[in-house]
C-alpha cells in the first residue's frame, strides 16, 4: 500500500477539518485528466477523473449540501464574456421556477415564488450566454437541501452560546463560521460561513485566522482558486507584519495547495513549502510539522523524473525527522518511497 500523506491540510494545526489524500494519486490523476481534457474530483479516499464541461460556472451560494435560508440570494462567479445569465430551480417534481435575462452575478429569491421548504431537496442550475458565439454554458448542477426545523433550532442555540461568551467580534465570527463548517456538527453551511467571513473582511478585519479559513473554504470546497490565493496572500502579509510564524507557515502551505491546484505549478508549490519548512525550523516544538513539510516537498519533487535526486534528498530529511520522533507509522512508508525512487 502506498504511503498516505496528509494533504488536505498537511499538518495537525487544522483550522476546521482534515482529509487524508495520497499526493502522488492527486498529481498523477491530475496529469491524466489534463491530457484527456477532463477534471479531477478528490475525496478522502482518493482522486478520480470526470468529464469536463467546455466552460463552467462556479456557484458560491448555495454551496455545500445544505443552506439555512428559505429565501436565499443565489450567487456565482463572473463568467468571462457573459452577457446574461439564467437561473433555474428544480425539485424532484421538476422545474419550480426560472428567471432569465439576469445581468448581475446574483439573484434574490423571487418574491412571487413560494419559499424553499424546510428539509427540502433542490437542484440549482445557472446558465451563461456568451457574447462571442451566443452559446449557453451550463455548470454542473448544484444539489442542496434546507435544514430541518430541529437543526435550525439547535443551530440557533449554539450560535447564541457563542455570542453569550462576549468574545471580540472577529473571534465570534470565526467561531460561528467554524460551527457552520464543522464536520462533527454536520451542518455543512459552507456558503453561510463564507458570507460571514467576507462580512468581517468588508469591515476591515485584520484577523489572520479569518483569512486562513476563508482561503481554505475557497480552495478546498468552492474550488475558487483565485479567491483562495487572495485570502492566503493576505494572511501571509498580516502574519509577516505581526511576526506570527505559525500562521505564516499555514499561509505558505495554503498558497502551495493553490499552486498545485492551478496548472500543477509544482515549482511555485515547492517554493512556498520550503518557506513553510524554514518557518517551522525557526519555531520550537515543531519537529513533526518539519517532517511533514520535508515529506510533502519530496512528494512534489518525485513526479518529475529529472528531480528524482531532490526527491530522495528530501525524503531522507523527512525520514531522519520521523526517526528522531520515533514515528514508526511514517518511517516504513518513507523508506518504501526512497527505495522505489532509487530503483528508477
């Protein structure tokens, strides 16, 4: 069995949740997908190739499997050269309503339509008409449900408990966003979390954790990589301004993840990861994170044949670190990777 690398967030200081993915699987599948003009979908169990639409629309609201509001405002990212959009809402019985000739990238829930039912299941479709060829481009359908009344009441109690703690505004916002996205609570209110984080940013927050969480949601959940990069870059700048080495390393890791997600920019990813590696070396009691960074750098190097020597070198750095920690659960896998590379 190939050794599993903690790729979803790489290190133990996870903001909200972690996924175990094999980085070699991710990069190999990504390369195959690109050659076939397809996309990659990753889950904690691995990555697979799926058909790619000629163009896609990234929906921001709803996103995730659930929303709370019964009259939400639907939002999506701008499609280049789009002159208008069309939004269709469906349920199991068919089309509920359709609005066309939309010129903005959002649509308030129509006043003349019945609100979403509690604990209802829906499909949202957004189409864009492109100026150049008048083609209609469709994003893959977004399926979502509304929370049940019981879940809403439970959520309200938990939010009130956070507010009763009289935290500062940024900390309260962060706690609520983490509640929305908690896998343990299973609300999966990704869009709502992004919304309140963006409200904090609109109010000129300088909270590094808010930017880090927003970057993670954009990168890992929404796949809005440009927005993720902006968030991580701001977190990096604030970290450097305040000499916060821990969050500086987290921001560098986030930027590396974005670089790997966009055109597999391994060179830039390695640059960010090496910065994170050096940052952890400057901190105390970060031996495990140092080992993780060395391993991840080696994994990225290992997928370019001409960089085999560099991959082996960084695996050996990781191996020495894991051995010093007596982490046998990592040692055997690293040795296997080194052996395989040296046999090439």
